[in-house]
């Protein structure tokens, strides 16, 4: 029996010659990258997707950068936005952030409330606005934070993940960005394949298979354009 997936948002990523692609976020994007090497893509989905993009469309001479940093929340991302995003002048910007906001608050016994989510949306909106102000033609891909039921009490985190996902999807619509529903797709996958195939024991950090799933969903957005 096959597995059916919800399609990604209809906004596609259009590739053209010489574009610069920046993947940015937390440890899931970081995936062990070498901070001393500006071109190192880590060992995760950014490496898989970025390498395939540069290889499949070699004639376009794309540039790909990874600016994920382990442990970062949205506020941390906003604090380094100028250096790790705006200064790179991306044409295509991919963001995955948010699960650490939930994780760190849960660990401290302080579940995220409506006030935190409102500030989260305000900050996320601000950095997207700044990026578009620098490049009005910037293409944006927003990835839904996700978690898998390892351990099972992670299911309780959905109380915060669901409203956070909703506000990120709202921002995707507001900024005409692509939105990849990763949590929703992983939930479908684990109905037929054990969650341990996709994540390590914390339910957040992907295995190679999990990173492959993320990269595959990202690459489905691509529509190469003929550059006149």
C-alpha cells in the first residue's frame, strides 16, 4: 500500500542562472556543518538538497550556503540575521526554525503561551520584511517545525506546535512564500513506518532517512526557468 502525502504549498521555487540559495535555521539545518568553512553544507537536508540542485542544474552555476546553528531559537536567528542572511544577499531563502522555542520552554516547565506566540510572529514577520526589503524578488521557503513521538510525551508538544505552525503558514501566505508541511507529512509517514527510521531518540533530530525526506519535499518545489 502506498503512502499519500499532502502537497506542498502551490508556490514554486524558480531557478535562474547565478542565484544564491541560503538555508538557515537551527541544528536540523546545521547538521554538523563546519563553521570555519563558509561553503560547508553540513550532513543533512541542506547538503542533500543543495548538492542535488547544483548538480542537476550545473549550467545555472548556483551558489548554496548553510547558515543553521545548533540550539538556536527564533530570537537567536533574528540576532544574527544581518550577518547570516542579509549580508549574503540571497535570491532564494529557506528557513526552518521554531522547535527549540518549544523544546527550551518545555524543558523549563514553561509551555509557550499566546503572548510568546504573538512575539514569535512579530519577530518572524520582521526578519522576512527585512529580507524582502533588501531583495524585492526574493523567493522564500518556510518549513514547518516538526517532532515525532519519540518519546511519546512529545505528543503533548503539539499543543504549542499546532498554533506555531499555523502562524508560520499565515506568514507564508502573507509573503507569497512556499510552505512545506513537514510535521504533517512525518505524521503520515509514521502511520506505516516506525518513527525511529526518521529521527534519533529525541524525536526532533532527523536520521539520514529523515533528512532525505526533508530534502525530497524541498526539491519538489523547484521549477527551473529558461533564462532569456
